C-alpha cells in the first residue's frame, strides 16, 4: 500500500471529510506538490507483493501502528503549525483472473470489502474488456487495429496514432496483444463510461458505499517521452476541476486552468498497480471532494472536440489534409477577418515554386469596404457591357451578374496579380508563349498556397476569375502598375456553414504510366 504522510492508516469517514476540507481550502502552500512528495516517500517497494491492510487495520490501527491524525489534530494544529492535505493510494490484491461474463463489482467487493464512501476506485481497462467479452481472435493485429480505427492521426512506419471508435486518440486504437492468450487481442470496452457506471452501481449494491470509479488505460503524450495511465471511463467522479474565474495565491486571474482530475487519479493508481504485477485495481482514499453524487458526464468530457484540437494531425498528415480541406466557400458570416491571418497566408503563398528564382506574385488586400464596392461596381459595369455586345437579353444579363454576389457579400477581398519581372524574351512566339505559361503556372501555385493557408487559419475562400476579364478596369480603380496582371479575385471570410462532403476521386483516373 502506498500512502501519503508517514505510513499512517486510512482515516475513518469523519477523518476523511476533514482531510478533504483541508485539501479544498488549500492549507498546504502547494497541495499538488506536497501530495506528490508525500506519495513518493510512502510508496511500497513492491506493490505486487505487499497486500493492502484489511478494513479493521485501516479503521482501528493496533499497537505499534501509527494512525492518521484525528480531526482535532488536523483542525487545531499547534502554534505556528499548519496541517497539509493528504491522500492514500493502494493496490487491491487477491483478484482472480477475469473471464468473460464475470461481475467485476462483486470480484472487487470480495477483494476489498473495506471500501468506504468517498473512495475512488481505479480499474484497469484490460479486466473490464475481459469481463465484457472484448477478447477477439486476431492472428493479424494490424487488421484488428484497422477495424477499430475511425481516422489516422499520424503514422511512422508500423506505428499508428489513430482516433478509435470511442473517440480516443491513441496508439494502435487501444488494441492490445499483451496479457491475453496468443492469437487473440483485447479491444477497449465498447463504452468505458457505461462500464464505470455499472461497476459503481454494483459496489453500491454489494457494499452499500458511494465511490467514484475511473476506468484507466495507458497512453503516450504528444510532447513527452514515456507512458502514463489516463481516464477513459468514469462515473461519480468530477473528471475536470474548472478553476477559471478564480485567482491564484498572488491574486492573478485564472483564465485557462482546467485540471484533469480523473487523469491525475489514474496516474496515481498506476504507481501502485504497475504494468506487470497482476494488480489491476487500486483505491484512492482521502479525496472525497472529487466524488460526485451523480454519475456525471464521464471521461468523455476529457476528450477535446475537433474544433478545439490544435494538434489534430501529425505533421506529415496535416500537410496532406490541409490541401484536401481547401474548399470553395460562397457564403460567409459577418465576423470580421483578421488581417494578420491573411498576411500569414500571403507568407505561405510566396513560397510557391517559380521560374528563374523569380517572385511573380503580388497580392492586393482590399481591406476598405469603399474600395471593394468601387471595384465591384466598375467590374459589374464592364461585364454588363461585354454581355450586351454578346447580344444577351436583360434577363440573362441579370442572372449572370448575380454570380458576382460571392465577391460582393464577402467581408474581405484579395486580388492576386502576376508580374513578369525576371522573365526571358526569346524573340519567337512559341518560346515566348511558353515563358509566360511558366509564370502563369507559378502564379497559380502561389494562389493555391494562399487558399490552403487560409483554410489552415479557419477561413473560407472562393477564387473567382472575374478580374482577368477586365484587367484595365481593375488596374485603374486600384491604382496598380501597368505590368501587374490581375489573376482573379479571392473572397475571404468565416464560412457560414460547413461545406458538403467532397466525393472521392480515383487518382488512377488521372495517372498515365509510361
């Protein structure tokens, strides 16, 4: 058994509530650091060999055993003394090998009958999966991973980080070939929160206690080496402690601090359960304030949704996905466009390939509404004149002109231009035409970079060709040099709605191999 303090036995219910009050009131200068230091000093050298004391020992330590300080001692420290919050964590010995159909609550109640209100039970997902029959025949583990994968986040050789059916982002979709017979693999529980609720209800029925339950699994971390246990399911536990709106010890406002309490509990349990000691369940005592009366939202509340996930893909995958996520957006909200985001997109645009080490791109940012209206009115008049010369009817002209509304309704416009500085003149039409085509292709590559970068800024865009048909008008209205050739216009804004799914295209249809 591992405990904070100096080897003291667990306090009774009255003492536990006092400990919790101390922890909430922050009687220690740094409760998190103190608890971690105490836990480290009291840890067992071999959690797998040392059994947890029985209920009698915990509630009434005998001679020679040091009991936890009673409520009076904690609430009335000596002059100049201040008590520190503490908790205890121990692994539960004596659990049998779990098989499909086993009642985990009954097995745990038999192994640890001294559970008390306010305890938190930490249950390794492997035994939950075994009890729920999530052991499957799989000669090919990779095929099992494929079946459990919703999307690939990153891939490096054989290693895959994926989002699985439970919404968790982890290695190999949580498919585990350890601690299971050869030729089989363990899948994660179908609904870990439901599993936690079932165990909690079963312990309430078997022992008459209200405990929190956390189902744990082992995860890597994106920015740190090594593995740790985290919560993948929970019931009766306040999985997040939202401190936003409060202040720190110096009175500074807390604007972003949301503590992942359930993950901290899972990691504490892992210290005594170990990975190979055959101890799949641990108990935390002394933190009843993290236990809720209701089952709560569960560990699902810990999963960051896609919109708020700044690291949704690995680096290589993000590059590929960014290109495919660029979509033409024709309807925008009234939310203003950040000019800095547009400038960052221009910085990406000018990394495109270009002939002769030239920089054939210019981007005219129309940030003034007055300028946008003047330009669009002049372009509309030029377009109407062209259509009249084509003999179009007034109705046909009106219908065609309405197509320009995507530019008129956008909160921000950009006019990309081609400049031929650095181009070569060969003196014959064929090579001079090819030279210009090279520069036009480079301009298109720059515009593509620009659109992709805008999508990375969560901005929608639509590239419209209209300025190419009235370049003189555009140059005159915007006061551009005569050698700047407008290459369409880009409407920019926040999408009014998500684009419809894009149909898959078979790349083989566009490939010729010689």
